[in-house]
């Protein structure tokens, strides 16, 4: 049986609007988005950015930025980092709105008086022992150490804490393009940016897959991919393929270079029942862009007795199902860790979250009732992100979950106890020797 969460996991942050999308902005900052829509309910629409760290006992989140988007609820978004800034593409009704997310360094403790120019922080200068000291600061005492040396003490440590550097973000709206053209109530359902950063793809209620240049947002192809609205899309890690799933029950993989259908996802449903794909995600194998897996979650259409939802792994060459695991509930969300080792799913009715080993689909963590309503989004804390070092913790994996219950939660998998390979080899040799001695003793 998969372990349940430890007591220190759970609620990480709470906002005052329903949450629909989550993604890591950097290796330490998470961005969540949602809202109450255009109706005058008093519920805000917008983004929030949190910095996440581990204090030695549990994960902690600190709110960094809150950005409201007026009457436009944010149902989906995608993020792309560059050396200078991050690009944020947000689905707002029938349009895709681009935002520039510009990082800046602030120094905590520096609060200049109003009307006065902010003075630069004190300069650190090394003394003769290599200990860094702020310029102009005098020691307040000398401490004798057991080894005969002497250490100068001062208020420097407290001052260093007071002037701690932190990253903040400025969010600025840029271009907006229409991406869905349904006659009545057009809506962008999903947007993705290719891993190579050269293109982006959108899907919505009109069933068209549209591929655009990025960040220019100039349309490259207009593919009539499905007969009903598109629920999800994803780029393969090498950016050569796009998978689309739709309410028409189809899962299609497209060649990005030709805009042609490469293959369809095909499987024999239980008892011939009708199933619909809900989410799709590619995952790397050993962090290689050229070697990857495709995962989907799928639910039975309507009430069909005891039919279950499925987490599925697909052959990326021909679209045949490799393996699947049944789950006694309809599924709502899916995430794959950036190194491809773990997969997480969130459920529709109980608000539960589970983590699976990617290659075997063995469940290793189950968090029942993580949310009071269905899980709208999942995101693993990254371990291979190039935008700074990952968060140090005592966990093997950690996944963030959001819901329309306004909560951001975190769920961590403790390191599993495994036998080192050298112990296993010694054990095998010992068993062989014992078997040989036993056979010799009984004359075999």
C-alpha cells in the first residue's frame, strides 16, 4: 500500500479566488492563476507568485507578487524563461495575452524614508582572517576560542539578515492575439510553449490546433485537429511532435514540421465502454529530450457502472498503449516531473492526489482528500531547472496541487529504503556459496 502524507505536508497557501492553473516560474518560485470570472461577484481574477523553501522540517511559501487581471479570469497559461526575463502566456476568454515577467533584486531591510533617495547597501570587505565585514563597522567584542584563536563578534550577522537579497517580479502586459474562433462563446482551453522555445500551440472550443511563432505570436499553421473542443495539448521534449486530446474521444499526435497527423492513440476500452482523454503529458527518460514517454489520463463517458479512470503510458512510435493502471474515480489533472521519474494525478470527486513511478506506474504515495473539491492542477518541484538551484529538502519528490477550493497544497514523497547494489551482489554470492556447500554436504 502506498504511504500517506506526513503531517507537515498539506496547505501551503490560500488565496481569495478559485485556482485553475499552476506552473513553476523558476526553480524556487511557483505561479498560480484563476479567478471568479467577469460576473460581478467580488471574486478577483489574476496571478500570484510564491517563493517556496524548506525550513528543515517542512515546506514554506512566501507571497512575492499579486497581479490582478481585471474582468479576465485566467484559466490556463504557459511560462518560458530566458536569460533576461520570463514570458507568460495567459488564456483569457478567446485570446492569449502575453505578459513580461521581469525579475529584480531587492534588499530586505532597506526602507528609505519617503522623498529620500535610497542609499546603497553597506559594502562587505574581507578582513585579515577572510571574515567578511561591512565597511565602516567596528567590532563590538572579542571571543576566546578553545583552540587559542580569537574571533571578533559584532552585530554583523543580524545586519546581514536584515539586508537579505530577494528576487521580486514585475508583471507587464504585452501583445494579445485571438486563438479561438468558435461562433458562440469562443474560449482558449490550453496553451503550450515548445521546449526549444521557437513556437507555441493553442487549442480551444473550435477544435483547431494552432501553432504560432514564439515570442512573436505569428500564426504558422491552422490544423482542424478535432470535431469538438480540445481539452489538452503538449509538445514532445524534442519539440518534433504535438499531442492533442479532445471531447470527440480522439488522441492525435501531429508532426510539427509538416502539420500532418503522425498517428492516433489506440486502445481497447474495458467492455467496449466509451472513454474520453482528459489530460496528456510527455515525460523524458533519464532527462533526455530524444528519449521520452507519453502519459494520459482518461475517464469513462457518463455513468457506466463501476468503470474506472485510467493513468496510461503510450508507445511514442505508433500510439499503442504500453501499460495502464485503473483508479476507482474519475481523474482531473496530470503532471510529470522534469526528469521523467515520477507522475502525479489528481482526482475529480474526492480531491485526492497520488504519485506514481513513471516507468512502472507503481503508486508510491496517496493523499486522500487533499482538497475539498476537484484538483485543477498539479506541478512537481523541479530538480533539473536551469533557472537556479532546486529547493533542498529531505524528500525524494514533492508535488504542488491546486483546486477551486482556493488552496495551494504540497505533498512530498519521503526517500524509500532501498538495498545498495553492492549489498545485493554480496547477498547473491553468499546464497550461491551456501547452496554449493549444502550440495557438497549432502553429496549432490
